[in-house]
C-alpha cells in the first residue's frame, strides 16, 4: 500500500499480479529526500511474471513479427526524444549523475533503440557451405535468427536509463519476453522506460518490471529454469554468484567493474591528455565500470601530470546534480562516500601523497581526489574504487608499468597516451583488456561497439548488436534435393 500519498506512486508492472510486499520509497541521491513510492514484488509476483513470459515464448504463433517490433522501437525512440529534458532531470535527481551527463544518457538511450532497429534490418543468418564434399552434395543450408527465450535482466544504478535500454531494448528487438529488475536505489528510470515501450505498442506482458521485495525474490527470478538468458550489470560478487546457480543451458551476459589502467608515455601530449583524464576519472563521480583509476606515467612527467590533474580536479563543481554547472554529483549512498574516504585515508597513511580532495562534502558527495604513488597493496591500487579518485604512479620502464596494470584479476578497457605509434601499439599488444584507447580515456564508449569485461570483469559481449546476438540463436535449415 502507498505510504506517502503526496509522492508519485508507481504500481506493479506485472499484468494480473498482486503483491503483499510493502511499498518501497525512492530517495534522491544528493539530498536523500523521498521522490516516489512504488509497489514491490513478492514471490507470487515474480512467479506470475515468469509464467506469463514463458507462456508467451512457448506460443510461437503469438510472437511479435519483426515489422511490428521495428514500429514499436521507432515510436518509443520518438517518445523518449519528446520527453528528453524531463527524463534527464529526473534521472539526475534519482541517481545523482550531473544533468549535462544525464542529458547524454537520454540521447544514448534513444540511439540504442535506433541501433536495435538498424540491427534488425541488417543482421541476419548466413549461408552454410554445402556441396563441397561428397557427403554434402545435393544440399543447401542456411540459418536465421530466433529469440533464445525468456530474458531475466538485473541492472545497476549508475546509468539507470541507458543500462536498461541496453538490456531491455535488445530483448524486445530479438523477440524475447523480458522480466527486468532495476537497481533498488534507481528504479524509476526503468519504470518510465518500460511504460514508454508499452505506450509505443509493446504488449505489457512482453516487458515486465519487478522491483523485488528482497534478494530472495531476485534470485528466484534469475535462477528459474524458464529463464533462457540472464543479463546482469553490477557487482562481480553478486553476478558470478548468480551465474553459478543458473539452470542448465541458460546463457549469461555479465558486466562487472575493473580498475582501469592508463599508460602515459614520456612523449605524451599532456595538454591534450589532461581534459580527457579528468573526464574519464571524475565522470559520474567515478561510478563507472571503466572509469580512469590507475594512471602509470613516465617518471620524467609523472609529478607534473599529477599536479596538473589535481589542479583541474580542484576546479570541478561538486554538488546538486540537477544544476547545469555541476560537474561531479553525489555517490549513490552516504555509506559509499564513507567507504571511499576510508580507502583514501588508508592510502595516505600507507605513504601515498594526497594532492587534492580527500574530504567528504556533505553527506553524499566526495571531493575529486588525486593520489600520487599510493602503495601497491592499498585498496585504491588493488580494487575498483567506484568513486572520484584517480591514482598516479611514476614508472621508469613501460613494460614494468604494463605488468603492474595487468596484475589485478580484472580486465576491461585500458588506455595509452603517446605521440609515437610504435609505443601505442606496444601497449595495445601487451595490456590485458578487451579494448585499448589511444590518446583517449578508458571510459570512452559508443553503443554499437563491443563492450566486454574479461576475467573477473565479466562474461559475454555488450553493445546493442552484440547483445542481440547473445539473445538469439541461429537456427539452421538444410535442404536436400537432386536439383541442388
């Protein structure tokens, strides 16, 4: 039942379901003020959602034809465009990402829908060679793509609209019924996105949202044998743990974090590197899975780079994410600000030099922080900070720096700054990463490129066309005829 009648209330988005779970209240990341209530899903709600989704998939005659899917996606993109400013403002308020970056997030969500349409129009099955051996004579074979089945998607808080778009829109485009569980702290963007899909013509049963009462119901959702694909964006501990409990045959796409390394060679253009490192390190207060974290700079330039990076960080405006001038917003919870502060103090006590920052601002914000040469065994050097902290380490030998960059059990995106093509290619060939950016920050991404964590950082490949491929099977047909 609704606890605070003065707040907007979001009902269940599971057709035909009811729930005995108490409502949840959503608060703003910056000032912790309540902004909405919503109906939570209990175990019976989750069961209804799964039963509905599985029934839809098993009834092949009821699958949504591709032209209709394209129509829905195109109309949804138009609705997102028409409501872009409101969505950006509400996303900034809910999750704490500064307004300027939330506006980019909405634009990316729109583009993600358009990419789904483009992929439907251009990506298809393929011809399998036949007639090239005696046993394959008089045969012709080809494949076409079909939906894999029910998709269970669990999302993270840090990009509450576009991450949902990356999980839900490909499912819709691929023809998969999807049940999505957004992050409990930022569910409103997901609820609004699903409502827009429904408004665009998608039957409500094909995209259901469950903000579960507890982790118990969330686990029951993703580990159910009716689920064909589990899409997860969030912590490695939770993601890998859930993957180990999936039903036999279920696919998983896992996107976790890292501790993104950057190699800055002695010949790098520091003036060009600084603004990109500032953006890559402090964008969304560092709450990005490929945020710039560990910068290995040649000893001849490391101190200068670190001091200039600190000077730039000190000028960034920190505060209310709904204001246009804010560059760095809050961390998602006060406990996260406290954790980051503990890690920074630990690094300084261990011998690292604090060049700027190192203080909490209010209850939820943390000053952009630059550390010079913190200990190798400090948590800021070994684990994902997920906060506005960048560490700079001097090096003498580039291969030793690359070895340090590769020393952690994570591997996602990395970067190298150099004016020499051979140096850039040397680092590219040796860095453990799924992508290496040359003269750009580690957080660069466009929504059609492959985006994949390696080792502890993930499984499978993200990016709209790649996610759609994961959500489909290629089903082969073989013709035999004497005329072939």
